[in-house]
């Protein structure tokens, strides 16, 4: 888990550095907004072709190689800071952001697929909870820490330090034994490129529990854009009628809720493991209800409370779902399945980012949260409809087949 924490912190620090440099050199908010746009598009494209990498490589080798690649790419940015001027720096910076995002699209499914090989299946909820709490802690503290580093040190120094953190990750992986990773993707015949790219999707479609969860992922990803900065700015100004500093308070409250949710999953792992489907159903309807309430807060303080309450079941749902996907997936398939999931999450989130802007513009910002709550309620209904199959593991499915 320490290697993942270091990598997550490094991701934040390098983005803060690039954003600060691009804004300093261009004074353009639009050009700065290209950074997350390129990051999202590149992760989507990388996710489409991730199965080709995951088919050939070992999980630990993929994690180590991608981390080294990110470190080497970042080392070129300080050189560009000294040599590139004008638009050439922006082009190079966006190119490096895109390449790093592609590497990230391989790291995420490899990490999620390796976890069942590191810990026993009965400890998956605990392991995913710890990973989630670690991620959210880094997210909560990383951005202000990164901003502080930019104030105290030159951006080039921060980028060099960040690249070195990525170089440390492979050393930490040396002490991690990933059971069966050496042969996790070996097959008796060599599949074609088309078969490799389609295999994860076909596997998901054939297995109803996974298909259900992936459909729900698509629905919930459409609601993820309610937390983007542009929409929350409008919400704070029009609904709460507060200064923009409240955007930071709401985000912090939401992340705090995510952390609490992760700790609750850790504390009640046995109950969550035994009653996973009920936690999925309950958390879906809780998020739906709290999101609807968020559109009509009694006060600014209550909006902070609601934001916290949304974060708790959101995290419970995510940890439960990842654990269920891991337990419903046969040994050789997890990386391909998780790469398909990342494509769904990335593409639907990008689509929703465009949709919420138009909806807020035409029907008002409250309508965005109302529609989001309805979509979340639909996901809860889907879990109710398919509750029986969600408790059956991949091994049990094979036995009953």
C-alpha cells in the first residue's frame, strides 16, 4: 500500500506543478483546462488498448515499468522549463501529460487485479478499504501540500522530486509477492489482437453479476460530474450564495466522507463481505437521497453536512463493488475486466462533464442534482432486481454451470 500512496502523491504533485507553470506562462484558464481534458482522453484511449499490455506482461512488471516510465517522462519537464518557450512548452507538457495518463490506464487495472493475488479472498474488503482510505487521504492532503511545495520550491525542483518518487515504487514492489502473476495471462494458443481487445468485454457480458455492476458503473459515472469545479462554483454562487471559498469546504467535506466510508468498510468488513448485495442496495439509495437533498439545502452549513453524508455511502458502494468484481472474476481475467471498467468510468464521466454543463445552463444547477439522484435511484433498483446473483462468486458459478 505504501507504493500506491507514493504514486498517488506523485500524480498530484506533478499535475500541480504543470498547472502552475502553464498558468504562469499563458495566464489562460482555457489552456489550463486542457490538462485534465488531455488526461481524461488519454486514459480512455490507453484503457482501450490496455488488454494488449496485460495479456503479454506480468502484473508486477507492468506496475514497475509504468512507474519508471512516468518518472523518466517527468524528468524531461525540468529541461523543457529551461529550453522550451511559448507554445512549444505547452505542446510538450500536454504530450507528456497524455503519455503519463496512458501509463496510468495500465497501472489501475493491474493494481486492482493483483490485490486478490496478494491477500486472501476473505480479506479483500479490508484490503480495498485500506487502499481506498489511503487514496482519499492523499487526495485530501495532496493538493494543498502540492500548492505549498510550489510556493516553497521552483516547479522544476518539484518535478524532479516527483520523478524520483515514481522511481522508488519499483523498489517497493520487490518485496511484494503476487501469486501466480508470472502465468496470469498465459494461454495455450496465441489470441489475435482483436480477440485480446475484446476478451475482457466478452467475459463481462457473459457473466451477469459483472454485467449488472458495469451497467451500474456507467449510470453512476454519469453522475460523477456533479463534483467538477465548474458546476460547484455555480452551486456555491447561486444556491448557497456564498464566496467561492465554500467550494473548497464542500470538496473537503466530501473527501472526509469518503475517508469515513472507507474506515467503516474496514471496521465492518465481515458484515460487508457477508451482506455485500444489501450494502450495495442501501448505499445506492442513500447516495440518491442525499444528492437530492443537496439540491435543496436549508443552509450553507447543512450543505457541508450533506456533502459529508454523500461521501460515506459513495465509498461504501465503491469498496463493495470492487471487492465483488474481484470475487466474481476468474483468476486469469481480473486485469482485462478492470481495464474495461476503467474505460466505462472514464468515457461516461467525460460524457457527463459535457451534459451537466448544458443542463445547468438551461434548467438551473439544482436540476443537475435532481437528475443525478434519479439516476442513482435507478442503479439501486437494478441492484434490487439482480440481488440474488450478486452473492455468487466466480468459483460457485463454475460449479453450478
